[in-house]
C-alpha cells in the first residue's frame, strides 16, 4: 500500500494521489491509503464507510467548514503515472480532482492541532462521483451519516481555476419519443414517419432563447439542447420510431418542477410524441451573502463567478448549507487524455485555503 505524507507539499501529494489509480468502482486502494494517513493524525475522528473516508476536528471553534472531494476518476487513458513538464503536472486526476483532494488533506493534516486554526474542519473523501447518481458516495453519506454533513459552509474541490465558482445549474434530461408506422420509402403514404413528428420539436429547441439571471453577482445562463438523436430502420424504410435526448441546464432559482414545467411548455409535444424523465437534479443557489461564504470570498480576493454545470454543491444546498466550488486546474481539461494542472495553481489554492481556515 502506498504511504501518503499528508504534510508534504500539496504538489507532491497530488502526484502521490494521481499515481494510485482509482477509476470509479475501484477506489479501494486510494481509500486505504487516505484512511491510513488520516488515522496517524492525533486528536481527530476518522470514519471509513465503504470507500468513503471521513475525518473531522473537534476543537469547539465558532464555525465548521466542510471540505469535500471525490477520490474516483474517469477511466485511465495512458495518463498514469504522473509526469511533470516545467510548471505543469500531467495525469489522470490532476484536475478532476486529486489536486483538490491534496489541498484539503494537507490543510487538515497541518492545521488539525495548530493553534492558528479558527474553524473546525470536516473532511469528506468520497467514491463514485464520476458515474451514476446511485453510486455517489456523498449521497450515501447523506443518508447513512447525515451528522457528518453539518457545517456552516462547504467547499468542493472541483476544478475552478483557483476562483470561487458559486452554486451550480440544475439539469433535466428528457427522452422524447415519437412513434409512427413503418413502410417502404417508395410507398411512403402507407406509413407514418416518426422522425418527421419530431421536426417541430427540434425546431423549437433550435430557436430557444436562453435566459440569463444574476444571483448574488453570479450570472447563470440557461441552455436547452438536443444531445443525442436516433431514428432509422434501413435506407429504404420509413422509420416507425424516433427519439432524442434533450437536456435543459437551468438557473438555480428554478426548482426541478418549475424547470420541467417550463421545458414541456417550450417543447409543446405534438400528438404521438411522449417524454420520459431520464435524469433530473436541482441546482444550488450561491449563498454568497451568508457570513461564512462571504468570508471565503474575501479570503480569495473577492473573485467569484457562477458555476456552469452540476456539481455536488447541490447536495449541500438541499441541506441549507452554502457551498462553493474551489479547486486548482482548468475544468476544460477534465476527462481529457492530456489532463493537466499548473503546480502554481495548486500552491495558490492551498495558501488561500490556509489563510481562510486560520483567519
């Protein structure tokens, strides 16, 4: 088993974490290494739950900060072990999100017993974020150990370019299906073209005007898009079924029900066309006006922006805890073969978090 020195430079710790392969459903070895290292820190409580590793201080400080990061990565693409070229660290998980994990683990290890610490820390290292919601360790923790998710503010180590990305969009994905009657294309009048039934729906989606909304100084831009479409039996046959996936990314000011209602109003599905909810998750309001979150913004120099996409900050929002994304790396490199993170950004995020936890 790999020995992790949590007090080491966060850049070195990032390298050590990346070098432990941990694609989704195979987080056991990295969870073992993290658990062993955390249990060596005196005076903190540690809990192992499946491949989730939780730790927290009990210093009786005025507020509690939750630091949460997932241990899994997407499948490795010949990008482990880590390699470094100048200021850039390459490897699976350098961005998403073992650099964020390294920063959080280093903060707990170096501050747990420090007289400088001004906020109690709860650390959540969880499994299964990169796959279906049913495998998400943070969701399992919320059900089995909800007391571990109590705090004044939560920070997700998702890559944000070292800038606070507040809240997140909600997302609904519908499967829209049209049915018709199959026929030879030479005798099309004897059939009913299912794909043609989707034409007005596709047109409405293509002409949709996305809304922008300013919440706490964060601009959230909505989007309605077809992300997959299929139809066809043979090149000389009228298709009797056609379907598409349409995804609505919506502002966190809308509930899931409100977003679905708006979506169906826009789609205005004609007769013979039905829908099925394939996935639906709510967004998260930024909550930057709440004291603990406002102090975090101040510690980062007042720089913040809206988070585009869905992250686990939504789970904390449901619990009434303001949550932000704050981690090293450009999210555009997530899941790429050449995934990479500037080492200077890892250092910057680590120093900023240290300042926040000790001020």
